[in-house]
C-alpha cells in the first residue's frame, strides 16, 4: 500500500468506470478526490491541493488537455496523468504538450497504473505535499502553509500559489499581469491591489530566510531572488 497522504484528483465522467477505479485507488492508500467534469475539478483542486491529477480527455464541459493547462496555471508544478480510451499517438502527443507527465490507456492493468502514478509522484518531488525552496523554507501544499525556520505560517491557497509561481521562475521577472491572471483571473478588477497585498504578506513571511527576497518593478513584474546557501543578499 502506498502512503495514505497522497491525494489524487480523479476526473472522469463515466460514473461506473470511475467507481471501480476509486475503489482500487483507495485500497492502495490514495485519498481520491473525484470530479465528473472540468468545472468541478478546478473547484476541488482549489480546496484540496492534490499531489497529482488523473484526467480523462473527453469530458462534458471541456477537453482534458485544456483542463490540464488550467489546473497547472492554478497549481504550478502539479503532476498530471491522462487515463483515457483515446489511444492514438497524436492524442498522447497533445497530452504531453499540454503539460502531462504520462499518458495511459484505460485498458491498462491497475498494477501498471499504480506503478506509473508512483513513478510520477516520486519524480515530481511533490509526493508528500511539501516543496522545499531553501534550507529554511518549505511550502506545505497540504494545509496551504509556508514554514520558515520551523515556524508555520497559514498563508492560504492564493499566497501559496503566488510563491510557487515566483519560484518556478526564480531569479527572473514574472510579469504582473501573468500573476494576476493565474491567481485571480484575467478580468478581476482589483487584481493589482490584491497582488500588492499578497506580495506584502509574502515578504513578511519570508523575512526570516536571508536566501529569499521579493522585489517589484513598477509596471513590469515581480522577482523572487533565491541566494545560494551560505550567501546573504
């Protein structure tokens, strides 16, 4: 049995097929969060911070390829596996180009699917829900907290997402409009104000870690500078 702390977001519109898979995934110790369509999957991803998403391609409200992109915009670095009956190579290519780590046919055995899930979790570095930024700072996606020098700060999903987006492009400029669109949506009227508040909150949380520094450039973007261990800014 695998670690019961692993949370899988499972998106499948065939209820009978989903029920069978949820049963054996649960038997293997995974915590399965189920969604029958893309809209519900996005909402449940926000609420549960899954370790991995297991997606069908043909969904009633959007293609799985689009869902993959939207999930990873909202949860940077989220590993995605497609589990689908679409077996042609061009579909697998589209899935991988959309950001998936693997593409599995639905007729694969449960043992093979489990092995490939475990392989992706191990390679992703997110298999226990924790992402280490520096020796002093870790993000815990389980409860949306940031741990600095052993102190746990309850940050919330948007603050955590902002930090992970900045870390994905550490030491490089992240345009403000991209951050706002990814976290609050492109049409959000107060995105600029909310981004400024979130940056201020992050700076306060990270101030105990001398390796991390957030700088803003007016009308341009935001940079998370990560200094090598032992070097102070």
